């Protein structure tokens, strides 16, 4: 886990990640950490830290994104 991901509890953190895809129905974004490449499913209006997901999970939740 890199320094940026260690701060994933910060409310501004999703703005630091690279957005790869968006699911408008679920209000979710697939984001990638620019430092270590970890993938996250981000719900921007949620105050909880984003959940790290695997590439396989990312493919299922965001078809065509990876």
C-alpha cells in the first residue's frame, strides 16, 4: 500500500485517483491510484473510504473499462 492509498480515509482522496469508468446507475466510479495502480470502487457522495477491488471485480462491475 502506497502513501496515497494509506490516506484513503480522507474525504478528498477520490480526487487524487484517476477515474477509469463511471456507473451512473449505481453512482460509482472505478478509480486507479496513480502511485501504485490499486483499483478502487468509489462512491463520491459516501463519506466512507473507498473499497479496494481486484481487476476481476473491476471488469465485472465496470464492463469494458479494463
